[in-house]
């Protein structure tokens, strides 16, 4: 059995997309286009590389 974190990361992205574009309300929908990208970059960087809470390497 192969273990990876693809499901939790995929679920996270689907949840953000659903909240922003389907529900179209709340704080995620009210964010500018760049804000969710910054938040998701930090979250995914943390789950992929175990560096939660740090700025992405590209910034």
C-alpha cells in the first residue's frame, strides 16, 4: 500500500475552491485573488516539506 498525502491536499484544495466559487460568501470568497494563493502556498508548503508557518521559498 502506497502512503502519501495526496488525498488531504486534494481535499483541502477542493474545499477552498468550493467555499470561494460555489458558496460565494464568507471570508474566503471576500479575499482578493492573491490572498488565497498566499495562504494555500504556505499550507501546501508545510504539508509537502514539513515547514508549516514559514514563508514559501519563492517569496
